[in-house]
């Protein structure tokens, strides 16, 4: 699994990397501006890159219920207005360990491995590694990545 973290918004760089990905994972917080940005990203990528499915991670959620409400809201408008599928990949709960680790300049999953945020990250990692179908490349850049990383071994794939 290769993860490429792009900035928020829908710049040409974001579009390029999204086109290079087998799966597009959006990260949103429960804030209205973040939800609107996630929707705008889905809209642009569905129209310009013909993306038909996305995954969502909700960051800084007060609870899993709040994260699921964000997912339900985005999923229903994406399905109705964009005709794209959105699936829930998990949430990272609001946790003081994140802020503390930033001050300490240490990754919170390393410094606070048993915090709520670290448990959220581990849950998302498990979801990505074990509960996801192996996607097939759908474009030229994806075939390039697959060949670059997997070499000639067709059993390996990039997600």
C-alpha cells in the first residue's frame, strides 16, 4: 500500500495523484467547511477523472456516531447528485495526544500508542490491509506504479 498525502483542495497536483491512485481516500473533519471540501473534491474528480468510488476517513470526530453522521451526509449527497459511491474507512477520534505529540515533535502513534487516535489509525490500517478488494489498475499511471513496485511479479499489487 502506497499512501500519498495531498493538500486539501482540488489543485492540478491533487488531480494528478488521484488519477494515479487505485483508491481515492478522502479525509474530512466534522466541520462544515471540511465536509464541503470533501464533496467538492468528489465532484471534480468524478467529472474530470471519471472516479466512481471514494473512501472516507473522518478525522477529529468526537465519537464514532459523529463520524458516521458525516459519512451518511456525504454519502447521500454523493450518491444523489454525483452518482458516486462513498464507503466508510474509519475515524480518528479527537484526542489530546495528537496535540501533545505535535508539541513534542513525535508521532502520536509512537508516543501514545494506546490513545484513542492511535487506535483509530490502527483500525483504518486494518481496514485498508485486510478488508479491501485488490483493485485493478484503471489507467496508464496506475499500470506504471504497479510495474514499478511489483516488478515482474504479477501477484503483487498497489492499492
